[in-house]
C-alpha cells in the first residue's frame, strides 16, 4: 500500500499509532454510520486518515469506543493475491475483532442485520502464546498456534455506490474501518500437527452449490507467513501485540462472495490425504 505524502517523516517502519483526538473523530464517524445503517464513506476530508499510521490510530480508537481493548482477535485482509488485486492494494490490511462478533459453526443470523453482506473462505488459528510487536517469521508464528480451524468471515460493503467505491475510500480508511469486517464463524478447533496448510484446499458453497475455492498458499505463500506478517504489523503493535487466546483470521483464499438474500453458506478445507480442517456452516435467514 502506498503511504500518504507526509508519511516519510511521521511513519517509519517502527511507528506505532496512538488514538489522538483526530483518530477519535474518525472512529466516531465510522461507528455512527454503522449504527445508522448509512454508507461509511468516503469520509469528509477533515476526517479522512491521510496515511496508514493515521488509519491504524483510528482503528484503535474505534476498538476503544466499542470497549474491546484488548480485542478477541484479529482479521487479515488482502493476504491473497486475488484479494489484493480485487481491492487494489499491495499489502495486507489487519483489523481487530470483538468477542460479540465471533460465532460457532451452525449459527443462524439475520440477513438484514448486515449492510451489503458478503462471506469469505478462511483459515483461522487460536494462539496459545503471545507474539509481541516486532519482526516475526513463519516458524516462530507457528510455535504460537494452539489450534487451527476452518472459518467464514462475514464482511460488509459499507461504501457507496453499489459494489463499493474503494478508490474513493483509500487504503487508510479501509484500515480504520476494520477492512470490511462484520463478524466471523469458527469451525471445530484441532491441533496444527502435520497439516500442510499451504497445500490444503478450501472451497465455499452457497445453498450446496460450490462458488469458488483456493489453496492455503494464497495467504502470502503460507498461512503462517500471514500470521508472521500480522505479528510485525502496525495494527498489532497498536494493540500491544498478539496475545494468547486470541483468534486470528488469516485471510480468504477467494474473493468475497456477495449475497443477495438469505441462504446457507458452507466453507470446507480438505485435501486428498486427510479430512483437513473440516467444514463450517452459517445460515442467513
């Protein structure tokens, strides 16, 4: 992602965002739009984060307004090449998740409870150890994983016109707005063990009809590389790093599937040699 013109002086690689008055104003506008079911952007120029650091600060302020610091976990967006192309960004974007928005497989949710809802085909992990802010590699990230699961992320297109004017929003605002995040549905947890998460194949189906699929390698080459990226990100640093017990959604192996009405969603991850991660189910009524 490209930083704003002032970022060179203010946003070095080790910069950590803090939620100042401008960030709180931006977060308040985003939260009000959600509660009023209005489009979230583009924001007025005075409230629009000018760069990644300002976007992260606004996201932290949003989490504070929602009372979820520390958060229940994090989601990663644009870890897959197809997703980065879809969104027009060059790097992943992370967002916090609150406990109230995490559901177990088999949940039924109201379709009209979301704005322009979509679903994504994801691998998630639960951490068993902290990953403090700073550089991290895939091996160290894997050592912090206690369990892995198939997951569905519920996303919202909170922007106008239909389809989302992402160019007008800008990457910094997407960071501030939790990168489309609305909720998540988690499958059965299992040990990481010898699972080949890069080779494992995921697919997403709507009312029993396969819509799309992709391999775990879509996620920055390996899901643990995605987790390592998050551990070293400004987003994680702003919350004091990743903590044991948190759930991390590592990104979608497919672009989002935008829904036009109620229905049943199933995500499944498996391969030719094992049951893989199994399935996770969600029904919109």
